């Protein structure tokens, strides 16, 4: 263990490898909302987050439950579902008058295609996010073999609201 007069203990979120404060500061200095993509084994979450001095404000949040409500029958931890989640997040952001954002993948490995499939979905929803074309996965990989992909994509692009969709199913 490091000891001595000059040793400074890092912030708790840095010690637990949850936050890279230097990266976060550069994203905040841009003045644009962040398009945050987080993944787990069975889920992908996309959020549009805006900085506030009192604490960050989440404007839009979409995860795999939202695409299941639209009829997605496949696994929620793959490229196709990540693309649909990004597309839905982008459409919800457009409804709230957000036209541009900056990609925030946090401390996750940048080799994951699922993160960039979600980015591709947001870009297809006309959300302006600076990126390199080389990181976007190919269209064949995103479509996959699931039959419900095209149906859910049409529902999202058709402009159906999720809350209306759930009310219709309860009746």
C-alpha cells in the first residue's frame, strides 16, 4: 500500500474504475449533451445526458425493455438490439429538440461493436454525433437473422410513442 506525506487517495469512483474524470471534463467542456452508451451481458442502455452544476440531468433514457414493448423477440445483448436501442434513443432525442451530442462510452473497451451499433442507430435517427466511419459495424452484422428486426425498426421510424404502445396492449 502506498503511504507517505505526499500520497493522495484517488476519488472513490476512480478507484472503483467507474469514472475517468479527465475524459469527463473534456466532454463537459464541449457544451453538448452526451450520448452515453452502457452495456451489460444482456442489456444495452442509451441515454442523452446534459451537464448541470448541481448534477447531470438525464433527458432521454432507453434500454432493452423499451424495444421488447415494441415487439422485439430476440436476445437483448447483441448488435441488432443495440442498434434498435440507439435508433429509439435518437428518435426520442429528436422529439425533445436535441440535434447533436457527443459519444460517451465511459471506461468500456472501445473494441465492442455493440457500443458502435447503438451509435449507428442514433446516427440513422438523424442525431449528429461526431464519429469515424471505420468504427461502425457493417449493415449485414447489424441486421442479423432475427425476423422481428425489420418490424421493430418500422415501428420506431413510424413515430409510434412507447407509452401509447403499452396503453394499447393493456386494453
